[in-house]
């Protein structure tokens, strides 16, 4: 019986979160390979449908990482993202999926340590929540674990 | 526009759970503007339904379509080629659209995904408020362009009631006293004298009170 290894999608804004991930790399800080990064120009680009589709296609957890509050490169994209994440959390509750599987995080470009900490924390949280059983793969019994 | 809000997901699931092939139809007009039933919301609801059904152990086939309007037969007709691929229709239009779908596609059950609310306008992004009740005999010219039928809680026609306090209605501090708004507007137009013109009791026959209404244009109807 393999230990469940979650698949987590992280929508990271180019100017802060993605750069923080890069920083983590330069500082040789490790973070779990469970986190798959999707680079977006701004966290405000992420819409509700992107989050729901990520869950539909097999993600066990999703998070959106943007700039620190007040510091969004595009002025207020991160506040828009935060409101959308809150809206989708409510939808997830309606669907019967634990809203803890989705989260919004803020960080600055220099916060390599924070990026890797967030990645570790989310991976641990999702590991405890268990696999997302609402995906086609789960229904067909072919849910894949990450090595 | 006609405003609406999506029904709770639980209620929608109750409607559609016996079916395995759904046609989810949105509308590109009013419900798109109030972010309730447009192309985006169709995508969201389809995804949410898919997740819910897969949680229960079986995927369902959902076809997503967004028509220009669902209240005109020419647009509803566009679904005819694919209608055989569904067991039920879930309409994200206002009540008008849902009924047009039911009228045209008699052999399929049609369900509303939205609760249609009111005729209103945008106050700011994401906020819509009731503006018109379709009384059929518009008196906006007499009240400086502000409607006491739609916006007065008691539909008073000759000034505020005793409950008007600091420009707010007694039913809630969030509701403006429309007669305060009307007075302020008439003042800014220099038409305070108009305020004392008495409006007689309204003839409600032109409103819904006279029964379901119809407009027939002799020059347009064949």
C-alpha cells in the first residue's frame, strides 16, 4: 500500500510568488515535488473556473500565491484573487469538497523560505485530508500517486 | 436588466440527479451582465456538477451551450440539432428563457438553475438594485426620474411616510427613502413646485394586477 502522495497545483504570480520559488531554488531550499507550479502574470488572472478545473482534472489541493497585500504589481490583482478564492471555497463546501483543499497565500519575491514553507504546509495538509475522490481517475480506480 | 442569482447547488442536484446526459444552456444577455448565467457561469456550474456527481461515483455527460438569448424562438431553435444528445435541459436563463425552452422542447424536462429576481440597474461592479416593477404606466417624468413604485417599500405616490428617517426607509438602514431622493432631485432641477402636484390613485390595470400581459404590434405581427 503506497503512501498517498497528493498532487497540488500552485498558481503563482510571475512578479512575486514565482520569483520566490526561483529564490528558493537559488538558496537550495527544498520543497516537496508534489507542488506543480503554474506561472501566471498576476494572481488576479486566476479565475474560479481554473481552480475548479484543476480539481476536476486530478488535483488534490490547489493554492493561489500572489504578492503581499498592498504590493501587487498590478495594483489590486491579489485582492481580486483573494475574493475569488473565498468564492470558490464556498462552492467547494456546496459540492461537498473540503474547503481546506484550496488556499490563498501572499509572499514577496525575496521570500524563498516562505515559498518552500507554504509548499510543505499545503502538502502536509492535503496528505492529511486524503485523495480527492471527485476526479475521473478516482472514479475509474486509476488514481495515480506521485513517486 | 433582469437580474437573477444561481440556485443553491443542492437544489439543482435534486432536479438533475436522475439524468445522465444534461444540456446546460446559458444566456448572453441579462444574466451575463449580473454574472449569474452567462458562458462563464455555465462553465463553472458544469464543473461543479461534474465534481459533485463524480464524488457520488459516476461521471455525467454535460453539454455546455450559451445562446444569444433564450427568450426568442430563433435562438432557442439553434439547439435543435443537438437536442437528442440530452435527457434533460438545465437552463441558466431568467424565467422567460426557461419557459421558452420548455415550450419548444416539449419532450425533455427543463429545469431552472437560477432564481429570477428583479428588473434593475448596476449601482457599481457586483451590485445590482431594483429599479423598475413594470407597472405599465410610467410616471418617471413626474418624479425626477426616480421610481416610487419600484423603490418605495409601500409604493407611496405622494411623498414619504412617517418612517422616513435621515433619508432612509424604516425597513432597513440600507434602503434609501426614495421620496427623499425624489425631493433632492426635484430641488436640484429647480422643480420643487412639482412636488405638491397630487398624484391620484394609480390605475393598476396596466400592471400585473390586470392579469398576464401581452404586447401586439399590428405593424410587426403577421
